[in-house]
């Protein structure tokens, strides 16, 4: 069958948390895949769409009209929410594509795929071309989200969200998303790569402990760690307060019994006066953890407060005063201290999720600084991040997280900095090399696996990407 070019609306869908589920329960994963197929295919056909193919746990479809594509996406998300077995992300773009037999190609396909990758759980993101095509449709409402630089797309893409009155754009996590919290299948760029072991974490396990710690509202199964406040008044110390916050978020996310709000959900409250009860209700969590970090002389002073959202009462609070040289020793010290003080609140044994990656305080601080600049994603900040991560590995050549930091930074360079094609290729090679070195030192680092899987993803080798992530 000869090739043909035409304008079409391309839809990509993806099951949230599927890769991690495949690694934990293959039978359940295949059942979800079949349910997804049975749900989507009739709806796509109902709106005159063409089921092109499945890409692992994702689906690609094309529509001759944009409104049909959007309405199909809305109905898919509605039925998905009603069934409650799994969650989807959906992305749509309208442009010229090349039909070649039963397959399609072209830039429009890549754009739709990239948009789907950054869509929220249960949400529908569309490009500006889709937005313009449905602007006069009374039953379709969109709102501007952001202009984003998508990988392998030259120009910024303006992203809109389709407001589906029957489906919240940010659903509460399903059991499938919770299983997949360790390796979230958003765009690998926006993954929370960091599994840092500042281990005041263990001190918080009293409210996890297999859901047995008692609050006024019952067993705690959900929490939001709000951005720690930098009380030092020194802008350069933001890396420390942010680093501690992210440590808790990512480490607590490893606990199956606990739903932890992601960094993207909580960092919008950074530097804002907040009412813990109001924020807790907005985020639909049972507990809020607040923290304040200060530097006085050569000491780090950390104040923690855990609040029961249902009552507004402080359940637990503590202050820690340690020398800056003791930063990497906070793990065992705080874990032992807090666990002892909270024994009366425990009804069983805690879960040890802490891990020391280095005993070199300078290396660890350089790593946190690199992480701080990595999140800013500007050209200058990414270059600073590389310098800090390189400094960290020079201080401790066995510091696996430093290599992982280099991997995630080099992996996002081409999408955030205008560079010649050859330099982009070199950046990707450096990312791969750093990721392999990180795994050589510690084969449990999710961010290193994610970088390697992203490389496969860019080559459209989805099976290869899944194989890498299944090793976690």
C-alpha cells in the first residue's frame, strides 16, 4: 500500500504505573492491558477513529476530525474513572502525518507522544492546533497550561488541558499508580529521580507502619511533605531545604502502604503562608509534614512538625541540632532517636528504607547543590549542576548518586539548551555512560535505569525500555 500524507488528529494514551506493575504481577498487568483494549477500542471506533497500534501499554489512534478525537478522549477518561481499575494519560495533536500501510509517521506523531508523556494522571493535554480547532465547540472547554520544550521538537509547544466536567484532571492515585510510584511513567524528564538518604525519614515511619499509627481520622495512608522553609536567610542554602524535602518525598514513596504527594504537587506551596488543614484538604491527604531548616554557626537546625489534617493538631514535633559535618550521619542518629521517642505511638515494627550512599559530607552537599540547579532546568543551571555533580564524584569516586545526577542532567541538556546535533549526541552518550557507572556502583538507582530506558524510548524501542525498567 503506497504512502499518503494527510492532516489528522493523533491520540496517544498510556497506562499509569504499568511498567512497575509488570515487574510485580505479570498476570495482573496482562489483565489490565486487556481491559484497556476493551475499553478504548469501541470508543475510538464510535467516534470514527482508526486504531493504529498498541505501543506496549500505550495506544495510538488517528481521527479525521479534531472534535471527534477530543470527545473520544473525554469518554475514555470518563469510563476509565468509572471502572477504577487503572488510570490513563492522554495526549492529542493535529498535524500532517504519513500513512504507510497500517502505520503512521511524522513530526505530528512525535508531538502527540511527547504531550501524552507530560499529561496529568486522568487528564488530557492537547497542542495549540487542537485547541484552535475546538475553540468554537460548546461542549469542549480547554485552558492554557504552559509552553513547553518537548524532546526532538524544535519550537516551544503551547499545551492546553481539556476540562472534562465528569473527570478530575488530577485523580487520586489508583492502586496501580501507587505500585508504580517508584518509577513514574511521566516523561522521564519530569520523573522524580532522587532517592537521597537524608534519613530523618525513618523517624516518620511511626505514622506509616503498615497503616497502624492512629490519627483522629484513622490509619494514615496519605501524606504531603511540604517544602521545608529555609530560615537561614541565605539564598544559597535553598539547596539544603529543598534537598531534604525531596528526600522525604522520594523515600516515603517507596512504602507501598503510603500515598505520598509528588514534588510537583507540593512545591507550588513553596514560600507561601499555608494553613496545614486547608492545604491537606486541597491535596486530599490525612497528614501534613512541615519542616524548617536553619544554619547557625556551624550547625544545622532542623524542626519537624507532623499535623493531623482532620483536627489541625500537631501529632509530633522535634528539633535536631547537628554540625554541618554530621549531615550524612543524620540517618542513623535521627532514626534511632525518633523511633525511640515514638515507640508509644507504634503498634508494630517500622520499615527500614534508609541507605547511606556516601560518608563524605562535602560530596553529599555538592550533590544536593547539583540537584537544586538540575530542577531549575535553565542552561546556566544545568551547567552548574554538572559542575556540582562532578565535584561530588571527585570528593567520593564511589558516590553512585553523583553519577546518577550527571546522567539525568546530560539526558535533559538537548531539550533545554540549543545545541548542534553532534553535541546533543555527545550529551546522550555521556548520560548513558554516567548511568552505567552509577549502576555499576549501585544497581538499585531508579534514576539511572530511567536514563537508559529513555534512550531506548527515543529510539522507539519501547520493549527495550520496559526491559530496562523491569530490572528495578
